[in-house]
């Protein structure tokens, strides 16, 4: 039976392959009984071989399935079928933002902001649910012909810790869009804000702020170098918008906008284009901070302690000292949803070392012979 004729998980008829990416293969399918169109994301077989990874995948997929927002692709089902982890999602006809940028180069400021508004709306909702995406990028934003945008891959992005611990050569996410702290394995809502800044920067200029063929050099640039001014790449970008983008790209999390809500409000106040009325952005969930008792002015004096008003509690700045980098895989997985791996030969390094030593000794012997042997 052909791949596009198979019945998957006993109830989904696979119709066609939509894409093959670094973390999964995506198919268009339909519920065999309800005839409802869906998209099925299938992870490489190697992930299902790790019980700890499977446990985390199922837990995070369940969490992601609870997200119900107009700008987030809905998850209908998930599980493990024949050794393959999968997620069944809402099928939305459209193309991802990265393909739009590949075709058009860059977008106008108004069009860029209309996509940004929807992205921030989705993130403000997710963040209030306690979910940090960790992999915000154009290829994870599905766009339709009527200008709607849908964020997806929540169920994949949150597996970062497990991947880093179990599979050192594979990390979800693309380094081009990662914040400085995320490159060192730490992320909170402000890391998503940085990624949004990169996405807006790319929409406006046609390129990401930092690029290098070497992953290590790229990580160093993200952590240390200031981004090129967007206006140096596109003179039509308003100065007010440029300042907002650069603030979102600040190296320190505390220097960025502290929530998707904050960034949305600032962008919408620029007067470039108003957000559509149907877009809603949630203010961050407020965390009550109780003021610690202070010593009494005089011994034995009673002091009334009242809690401070509820405020958003910013997290501590992260240590950005360059001590560790996360390797990121660039290669796509094979169509069979698995990566053939060869066991590393422990004697290979020893043989190489012996050869080098022999060559060095030969060179020394030849030199001695030329000097004294004649």
C-alpha cells in the first residue's frame, strides 16, 4: 500500500505529504469516519525509543492540546502508533511565513505588523497558560490568503530540555531566532519576545539580524554583537518601529519588553496600522508579591504590614557568560522518519594518534639523518 493510501492510527487516512523538516514529517489526512481534514505530524522513530522522551512528549502534547486560541493551530489527538510519536492537528490551508518571505523578500511595515499582532496575541494567551513556545520563527507561523496567521509546534518546542539531555546532536529550534539565554539552555516568556523581534526584523528587512555558516560564530554574534540597524537594510522602515524592534532584541531579558502584551501595545501605538478588532491580547497574569515585614522603629512597637498591590513579577536576569552552547542539527530527517546512525568506533581515534606519532618520528629521523648522516 502506498504511503498516501495508508490508514494511520486506525482512523486517519493519509492523503499527501506536506513537508519534511528537521523535527518531523507532516501529512495532510482526514478522519476515516468523520471525513474531517487534519494534519498529522510524525516524529522520527528514534525519539520513541527513549521512554523518558516519550513520557515528556505525551505530557507536553496534552498540555498543548488545552490551548484554544484563534491564532493557534489546535491539537486534536496525539500518541504512539507502531513506534512513531505523532500529533494530529487542525488542517489550515495556507503557507508558512518563511515561504512568503522567500517568494517576496520582505514585507511592508503595515503587513509585517498585522502578522506580528496575531503572533503576539497567540503568545500572550499561551504565556498566561504557562507555556513558553521556545521556537518562534516564520516556518512555525501558518498564513492564509485572507491574512490570518496561526502559530503551531507548541507540542514540539517544549521538548527542548529532553532533547538536549538525551540527544546532544538534535535541538528543536533554529539558532537564528534564539535569544542569548536560550542558547545556553534557559528560556522564559522574554525569550519568545526576542524571537518575535527577530521575526519582525526579518519581515521588514528580508534577513535575520545575525547569520554565519558556523554555528559557533553565529551564537557568539547573537550573544555579543549589536544587530545591524533595520533602516540600513530598508530605508523605508519608520524610526519609531526600528526602536521597538531593537528593544525586543536586547541582549538582557530585563531590557526587552516583559510580555507579549507590552510589545503589542507599543507596536499598535505607533500609528502605522491598527490591529483588527477581532485580535485580543491578554495582559500578563499578575503575581502577588507580599512585602516582607520590616523591623519596628522601636522595640516592642507593632507594625501593620500590608501586601503590595499585585504586580507582574519579572524573572531574574540570566547569566550570559559564554560557558556552553547547544549544538543544533541542520540536517533533515529521512523520509522513513528515522536517522541511520553509526556507532562511533572507539579505536578510530587511537589509530589516528598512532599514525600522527609515527609521521612525526619519521620527520625527526629524516632531519637528523640529513644533518649528521652525511
